């Protein structure tokens, strides 16, 4: 009995076959969907190709889909029905780049496997526990009431997974812990996890807010956006903030931290500055979330950069002594799961498994149902 997890992008389909407990049996990626020379013309054809690659005799119990935005309505994994699909279509304006590919993958799976339960697992769902003082912006309240303008947060499956794993590594109940989880990759976000619940997170109404990312600016003075829009126009400003900013914009070199580290080691000042700006923003969020939770038990690094960038981890952990963090430089360099010396706050490195988390949430929903 297996669960197929589908993670659809605009021109790609990542898939993973898992046990109901979330353990990986196989995984793969189909790219360039619908592009000239690509392997398939649309997401339905991509799903068909995935199904053809499953081992002979595979018994699918369910198909779990990553859906980035669930709005305020979808606060947990949800079985897909015509009513749910109609509601998801209405949420497209909140995630115009992310939800349409997910819906295309869902349509393909439902058409090809109509008798298999399909479940949507939402990036935003883990953050449904944010209190109003964390999710509301200081804007006219009618904008929230009429348009849902608020902080939603993203990367929820990753934050949920590594928070649970952190509790296992620390040998303590998750319900007793105060954690800051850091999902650091080309997209990056921080989350304050208090007693197993997300109580604050750095991404907001969109994934643009918060940490410095590969090509996204993160936090800005809102007047900067107005200034840019007046001079560059809305479309150009949107492209600039999402695709031309972050460490790419600061360095002028790359959005890949590996390229920036090579340049830093060669003495490139802008590459060094871009990395320092990124690290400083992360430290500020860790400190702010420790204050918001009135305490901190551990900082957890995950995502491509969080799992592999020893320099970045050292710049964060090694400069937060005020919180009780003590970097173990040797453990960090040798890529150990625990990179802090004994003290009141631990620093952990935990590889994320978003697809495994989606499989686990899918199986739990169907078992309860």
C-alpha cells in the first residue's frame, strides 16, 4: 500500500512514492513540461508518465498533492472533491504562479486514477495557528475582511517536518519546545514554532516577504515599492523584486550561494556583502522570534543552504551568543546533526522531506476519515 506524492511546478512535476508513514520508495522529476523539445506537452501527460514508471504491481492507496496556497479556508490536509476544486480555483489570485500548476496536476491525476483518493496538502496550513497579532498587517481592517490581505506563510510542510524531527533528536515532547526553524534555499523562510504550533513566520501575503533569498528581496520599506512602481511600472517592479533582487541583485553574480562563496574566497566584496546581508537578516529573525516566544530551545537549519552551507550556519549560530547558542565549529564543518556545544539552546541541522510529510498527512487524513 503506497502513496504517490505530486509536486507540480509551472513546467515541472516532482514525484515521490512513499509508504503511509512517509518513507521514500522512489522519486523522480519531469522537467520542461509544455516546452519545445520537452518530454510531454502538459501536466496530465506528465502524470501519465509518472504512473507508467511506477514498479509493476504498485497498489496506490492515495495521491497527495502539494498545493501552495489554501487561504483561510483550508487549514489542514483535505480530500479533493468537486466543491474543494472549485474553492481552490477561487484562490488562484492569491498564488497565481503556484496554484495553477498544482490544479493542473490534480486534474491529470483525477482523470487517470478516478478511483484513488486524491488529497491536497497546503503549504499555508501549518501556519493556520498564527494568532491575529501575528497575521494581521497594520492596514485598514476592511482590506483583511474584504480581500483576505494578511500574513499566510509558506514552506509549512517543511517547517512541520523538521520541528517534529527536532523534538525526536532532543528527546523531548514537541509540545514543550520553543523552536525557530529556518528553511534556507533559493526561497527562504523562518518560523517560530511554540509547543508544536506555528506562531509567527517570515513569509507573508506572498512568499516575497521576510528573509533575503536567492532572487527575492525579502523585507523592504513599503515606500521603496511605491518609488519603484512610479518609475519602473508595476510589471517591471514585480519582476525586479521577485527575480532580480536577493543575493543575485546584491552580488551581481548569482543566486546560487555556492557561486557566491567561490567569489567570496577570491576576494569579491559584493559577494561577501550579499552573504553578510543574508546572514544578518536571519539572525534578526531568530532573535525576534525568541523574544516573541519568550524563550528558545533550539534553532533548526534545513533546505539546500541550511543543510549544506557551513559558512552561513556559522555566521548565524556563532553570532547569537546572547541567546545561549554556542557554535561547535568542528561539528558544523563535519556536517553533524548537532552543531552547538552544550548549553541552553541547541543548533540542529535536519534534512527536510516535504514529500514525505505530504504522504504522512495524506495517510493520517484517510485513516481518520
